């Protein structure tokens, strides 16, 4: 951890992500409020969040872009492009222009499937292999920390200054992130595109690598299956608070904050955990924590449920950090973008399905039965992955030990 704090390149990336994530989260919340104010429709407001998630269907194509061009350049161009895209919000003044807000949120989703995996691939050229778990943990910590503050900041700023000003502030955060990465010096990257390889084969290369690498395949299968039920909690949290604890709906905010606190603590400990048990086992422990949280959520006691929220946040954090580290360490540099987008897509799709499925099942199935189902499935996934955790050592050799991320500004 101390080595990372002396790594100027990583600190620049960390600072840039913190600003950009804060702006993103605040503006997305503000966009929902903005659409609601312009149209008076809850459904229209929800549409803003749909357009953020929709572009994840195109994640394999984003992986091709990341691997075809220097990652540093991709990161900078994506952030600068998004900054200028936000200028479109200045044209929005009534409900007839709501489609522009949808267009901007769609661009948010596109930028997300490019920027996030590009950053994960870029980290491998900034920090040493031994520091990857700490780096991923710290970046996840700042992301989770921002999630606690951004909704309040976004709603408050929208009330005080309006959507146009928030959008311009967010544009500044994108430019700041691009500037930070521009000032990072990374090893020269040469990208070769084989003329004989079709675009389809390029897009499928990430999936082939994930399923052709035992550790990656096992992690994706276990985590994807676990998330196929974990998304139920998005709906069940209302029943836990109302039927289980007999509290007002506002108490959900308290549990969300406790989840965030658990995720922050887990992010800070992620590097130490990975070094002690390995990155595959880190994912396994994260899934096991989700199972434990589902059991704790069954208790009709506010303190036990609060503990469950902390455990749940920690579990989600460790599964995310562990999976990214597994992909980084077991993927050659020339395919990391496609491998990362493939892995992220394979685990996020089941989660999206489970959110919709959970909403439907909650109408006909008691929430306690669904919590037991979550505990059984995720517990089974953790046990199954534990059988294969002996594959925790990377199959891809670490890069040559040259100093990385000195971070001298480019001239």
C-alpha cells in the first residue's frame, strides 16, 4: 500500500477517477430528477437509468477498441469526448428535448464500457504485479465511497443550481480525469491488428480466452451464477425493512450507507486479503459473505440486519476486486481489454436479469424464502469455487521487473 502512495502515476489515476466518478454519479441521479421535472412521469425518469445500462450489450466491441489502440489514448479520448457530449444538455429546456438527456445518458453507458476496463488494463502498466490487488482495492474504495455521497450531492445541486450547471461541472471532471492520465508516463504500447482476423473473431477472442483459462472460467461461472440471485436484494430490501423490521422506507438509506461502509473497509483490506489467500479465493470469500448476509437479513432484528448490510457490501467489493485482479494477472497485454469486457459482461448480465426476476418473484414469493434461496445458491457457488482455488496462481508470467508509473509528465 505504501508503495502505491509513492507511485505518482497511480495517484494521478486515482485522483482522476475520484473526480470523474463523483461527477458521473451525481449527474445520473440529477438526470433522473431532471426528466421527472420536465415530464412529470416516473416511467420517463426511470428511462434515464435504462439508457445507461443498455450499452453494456456492446461490451465485446468496446474490448476490441481497447486492444487495438494504446490504452492511455483510449482513456483520454473517451473522457474528452464525454466532456463535449455533455454540452448537448445546454439545449434542454422543456419536455420536447428530453430525448437529448436520453442520448447523453446512453453516451454515459458507452463511455462506461470503455473507460472502466481501459482503466483496469492501464493499471497493469502503472503498478507492479504484486501491487495489483491493492491498486484495484483502492480504486474500488473510492468508487464505493463516492456512491455514498453522490446521490445526496446530485439531488442537492440540482435543487440549488439546476441540471445545466451540474452537467458542466461533470464535463470538468471528465477533462480532469483525461488530464491526469495524460500526465502519466507509461511504456510505449504498440498495437498490431492482424489483417486476416475478422472483427467477429476479434470480438470473440475475449470470451475464448476467459473460457479457455481454467481460473477465469471458474471465477466467471461461480460469480455469474451467484449474481443471478444476488440482484434479488434490490427489491427484497424493501420487504426486509417493512415486513421484517417494521421500519419506514427511509431506513433503506441507512442500510445502503452501511453497505457502502462495508465496501470501503473491504476495499482497503483487499490487497492484504489477496496476498494472503490468492485472488481466486478472494472472489470465493466475497461470494461467501453474500451468502452470510442473506442469512443475517432473515433476522427480525435491526442490529443483525445492519451487520448483514456491512457484510453484503464487503462481499460485493471483494468479488469485484478479485475478479478484476484474476483477469489482469491471467491475460496477455494484447488481449486484456477484450478479456476484461468479456468477464464484466458475463457477470453483469445475470445480475441485470436477477434484478428484473426478483421484482416479479417478490409479488408471489415470501421475501424470506427468496433470502434462503440467495443463501443456498451463493453458498453453493462459494463451495464450488473453493474446490478450484488451487488455480489461484497466474498462468501468465509477470512482466519484467522494470520500474513502473514513475509518472513523469509528458512533454
